[in-house]
C-alpha cells in the first residue's frame, strides 16, 4: 500500500475570544538575533506564527509556563494580552507571523 501524496494535519485550531471582521492578513518573515530578550509586549490584534529556524522561549504571561518553540512549532499571541517572553538563545530565530487585520488596521507591537 502506498502513502497518500498529500497529508493534512491540524497543528493549531485556535478559538478567538470574539468575532473578528478580517479584511486582510499580513504575513511577515521575522528574524530575531541570537541572545535577544524581546521583553514584555502586546499586539493590537491576534498573531499566529510558525517557527522556521532556530528557537525561542515563549511565555504568554508571567504566570504561564514557558515553552521552547522549535522549527515546525506554531504559536498564538492573543490581541491586547501581555506576552512576557519571546527570547532567543545562541541560534536566534526566524518565524513566519500572520496578522489578521480589520479594515484600516495596521499591526502594532507595543513594548511594556
């Protein structure tokens, strides 16, 4: 028996806290240098991402458990919620980030 030529696996199915009238999705390739502590921050809309290379320590808020994200791992940063850490080690990280945006909205990142 041969394998199917296409495999589809859901790696993240994230419920949003409220309906979001998305008009467009901005996709960014983001690279963070080695040994960078990004620091606490918030986004003005939800962010979805997938690690391409390297790794990052991700912690949604100070009370949450930190996790190490590696190539192929996905993550979700809720809108207007504090992200405590997205820090790199010796190798840095490159990831693809998806920003669902409403009409007239630009994606922002505010450092805390």
